[in-house]
C-alpha cells in the first residue's frame, strides 16, 4: 500500500480514535496495556459511599472511555487484563483492592461487557456527536449495573431492591457527570483530528 492511501483509510467508517495511530502489533499491545493501566489509575480516584460496599470511583468512566477509544476487541482485552491482573493480586481495583471475592467484583465483570459494546458502537460512529456519545455512555453504564447489581445482591445476601439502593441509586448523579464529560471530550477529539463523522 502506498503512503498516499494511508490517510484515506483513517477516514473510513469503522474507525475509532486508536486507529489514527499507525497500525502495528506493538501499538495494539501498548493500547491494551495502557487501557488497563488507565482503568487501574482511575479506580484509585474513589470515595466510599455510606451504607454501600461499592465506592464511587473513576474506573467505570475509564472503562467506557477505553472501550470507546480502542474499539471492541482492544477495549475488551484491556479490561480483561485489568480484571485478571487485579484477581492475581495487583492492588488496582477501587480503593487499592484486589481479588475476586469482594462484593463489587460484578461491576468489573460488567465493565468487560460494557467496554466491548461501547467499542462496537464507536466503530459505528457513536463517539462522534454529543447525542450519540450520550447514548453509548448510558448504555455502557446500564450494562455495568446489569451485571454489578445482581452480583452485589448474591455476594452480600441483599435483596435485589437493597442492592439497587446500595449499588445503583447513589451513583446515578456521578454517572450523569461522567457521561457529560465523555459527551464533550470524545466528539471534541474527533474534531481536533479532523475526522468528524
């Protein structure tokens, strides 16, 4: 392929932000490791929620951002690396925790699913306008809760209603703020690189 055709490929439908970096195996490895590390760092921005075993943290926002920026496959691999390393003892889950026995582990499993889905939506242009980004972030958050809340109920013996009260309701305002941040950042990144869909 000539270098004259390379810029045209980045304009095609199905491009995510990470695809704007020249393709190589090293790029993909660096993106996956970087996505896992970003999620681990963001998880350390956590605040305990009174009455809930689940803290407010930056890891859900990072997981959605990683999935959207990297695409479904690399987003899934980044969150899988994050989960596996944390289960193996790396203290980079929320509040510096690790392992899989904690009641909030279901949210990490939900992030695997969510990063994959928002990554697939990003390949269809869901990160290129404010409204489409909002829809992708809402769907991603819903998927995280769809796995995390039932897991919380099973892990703690709570009823589903109690798990919703402890593991969903206190986080809705924060999730709205995270979605608003993504709604501004992702479309702006596409405008900045001149690849708006």
